[in-house]
């Protein structure tokens, strides 16, 4: 049987959960604990947790999560919702964790908690990565675990943290990942903080796949891909924008080059240098990726999806689809959540 074609790095993340893992690939497994403090920020906590849960949808079993409180009792969040933790946090739990995140909030009292301080210090000795959400960096600082680190904390608590952790650099960033310290000052910061940590374990592909599911711009049809354009020159960005706007009637390579003010040969060189692929191949992958979305979330028949994604014939479309996903487009799961206008 012929091997499936692989998506280039630029689009691998968007298709990761549909093409599966490479045979024999050993996937790292990480264990994450969340310590819920009274009046913790529920939005920040759920952003962090949702990012890990979404990662598991793409790579099953990649992360295991548990919630803790210091006394085992239920904890009231900043929104008044009461959350029951999995267990009381004891030192016996720490060897079982790779990351321990303390969850604070706007109304979480910043006062020394000897029990939490001791647990954080033991966790650090055991090599557990430590994190803090909203104002929880203060507790890391109070335990002298931010000395020599950059960190993020909610603006309301920057002065308090700077006073407590005199040997750390308190930034104005929404999140900071500095070696084995992760801190976030807001719900969005919590999302990006966990994304960055996941990237250190699983690489950019899984990060892009998570972003493809969770991050949107104003239009629900336009996804945010912050990593896609990070290292691209303006001609490559413009070319990709043109490709995305011309899926049904693909532009020729000569047209693309002319519109972005470069020669065809220059565009080929830029794509190869920056994306590791050719404009032709990237355009094909972009159309195939869009066809999967249409098949899953519209009621269009396969023949119309083929046309909508710029394929000259249904047979050519079916052949290309199977080459990337391992099965014919007619076998794709059809959710039909979005109805066509026809």
C-alpha cells in the first residue's frame, strides 16, 4: 500500500488530529495539577484546563489533570461557582506531577500560607514545573521560587509581587514562560501560557492544532493562526492571503507572483526557505484542508465540495484527498452543522 502524503509543517497542525500519529512514534505524557485558592479566577483556570483537554482530543492521553485544594473542601471561584477538587494536596502527590499550577484571582487574599509555601518548595526540589494564574505568582514569590525569573501577574498585584519577590523581574506581559516557571496575568494569558508549555513538550504541530480549534477572530469562519506568519516575509504572507481568498478558482503561480511583486522563481525560493515547501504544494494542501472542513460541517455533496475547492474533477479530488487522509472524501464524517445556501 502506498504511504500517505504528509502535510508540510505550515499546515501539519491544522490536520494533525485527522491524519494520526506516525507509526512507532513515542508520545510524551505529562501530569498537571491545579491548586484552587479561594476566589480563584474561573475563566483563567478553565482557559488553562480547556487547552489541555483539547490537546487530549488531538493526541489522546497526552495530559492527565487533577484539581486540588489545600484542605480538600470545595472552593468558591470569583464567579461564585463552587468547585469540588479531586483531592487535598499532599506532598505524596508531588512526585506524580510534571506541572503544578496555583490558581488565584482578583479577590484571592495575598497572605503567607505556610502549608502552600512548603508544598511549593518540595515540588521545586522534586523537579516539578511551577505555575501561577492571575495573582498566584505572589505565592511563588513569597516562597522564594521566583528569584532570578521573569514573571507575569495581574496589574492590580504587580506592586505587591515586586515587593515580595525583590529578586525577580515582574513584567507587564499577559504571560511569561521562563524555564520551569509559568505565570499568567489573565485568562488569555493562561491560554497562551499553557500553549507555550505544550509546545516545549510536543512541538509546534500540536500547538497549531489546538489553536485551530480554540482561537477565532471576529468571524467564525476565520481562524487565528499566530504561528503561521511568525517567520514569514511580506511576499509569502500576501501570497498565502491570496490563496485563502481564491480557493474555488485557484490563481496560477504566475498570477500570485505578479500580485505580490515577485518573480515566480523568487516565490518558489521564499516558500522553500520559510515553509519548507513549494507554492504549488502549499496551495494544494490549503485547498485539501478546506475541503475537509466543508465535508465535515456542510451538507454539500462531494462533487460540489470538489468544485468549491478548485479541483477540475471529482476523481482528481478523491485521489488527492485519499493521498493525504488515507480514505476517500465519501468516507468523511459528515456533521452537517452548517447548511448550504442551495
